[in-house]
């Protein structure tokens, strides 16, 4: 049974930083791409970032240059370093296992953790 446990969220002021973690169990973590999504109140879930099994990364335009995704295959954990946070980054953040399509788009598997709340406010 695949389990994803996100942590590291919290309340931060605009311009601040947070580092999210996602611990994965029940699957061969190292062979899968990993991704982060977020869902703000009243909005649909949106893709944020992804990293291949080999460490190549992709980002949504809204977070490019501010967020960094990384993974530690020895710890079965994926991270999201978030810098220069903005109020519009407020959302519940989720990690997923997944893969890349033939058109190089990240496709999540249908496993979702409980998410971690990030609130950016002064």
C-alpha cells in the first residue's frame, strides 16, 4: 500500500521560506518521478513541480525561480524548498508519485497524502 506523508507546512510572512517534505513508503520510490501539487481554497488542484528518478526538474511558471524540488532516494523522501513566498502561494500542498508522458508532461499516479497547509500572510 502506497503511503505519502507530507510535512513542513505552516504560517509564514510574505517573502519568507518553508521547506516541505514528503516521505513515501510501500513502493519503489527510486524508480518513479515525483511531483508536488497544491490546492487553494475554492480553486482546482494545480501542478507545482516535478523531478524525474534521475533528478531532472520542471516547474510551473508561477513558482519558477522561487521553488526547488529535490529528492533523496536513500530516504524515500522528496522535498520542496519554497523561497520568496507570496500570499498567492497559500494552499494545501500534496506530493505524488508519477511518470512523464511522451510529451514530457508529468502525470501523477492516483495516490495522494493528506497534504500540508501553507499559509502566507502578514
